[in-house]
C-alpha cells in the first residue's frame, strides 16, 4: 500500500479582523505567505484558504486526468484547469458550498472518451474526494 502524508501550516496572532497570519507548506513552495481577514473577505492582495484549496483541486484534477488519458493511449495532452471555490455564510459561520472545475483539454484521441475520462477524474481525484472526507483533529490547548 502506498501512503503519503504532506503538510501545510498556519500561524495566527491577534483577533479576526486585525490578526496577522502566515501560511506555509512542507515543501517550502509557500513560506510564511501572509493572509488574513482582508485577503479572505475584502479582496485585498494576498492569499486565502479557498484560493489554496482551489489551486490544490485544479492541480489534483489535472494530474489525475493526465494519468487516465495516458493509460487510455491519448498523446499530446495539454490540460488547463481552474477550480472556483464558493464560500457562503451559513448562519453564524461559513461553509464551502461548491467547487467548480473549468478545464480545457487537448490531446490526440477521441473527444467523447476524453470528456468521459474528465468526468471520472472530477469524481475520483483525491481533492474532489476530500470535500466528503472524514475530518479529524488533535487539539492541544496551552
């Protein structure tokens, strides 16, 4: 059985609206990238959790689809994907209500087969599955 564990981390200091925060990835691709209330809810420059989830979803889908296309013998593959993550107020809190993939695929193969594989990749990529995952937590209060 193949198993990988990767991590991302965040540091937050202060209150919700005036807090200062950074996000990092294990690989170092992001290192202390600032984010906060204004980058999430006020469209200020910087990143936010939904944007990061969208990037992860788009890249995961594209990778899964490339594997499926390769296995189906489709060559000359090019995939460009965007995942729009919708965050909506839900009572006192917020909920991600939608993840919408938009993808442009080219390759040397049957168009209907490529479209079918794209639908399979949408349902089967690990990040798509994450939206229905069992979320667990270990919390330490100090």
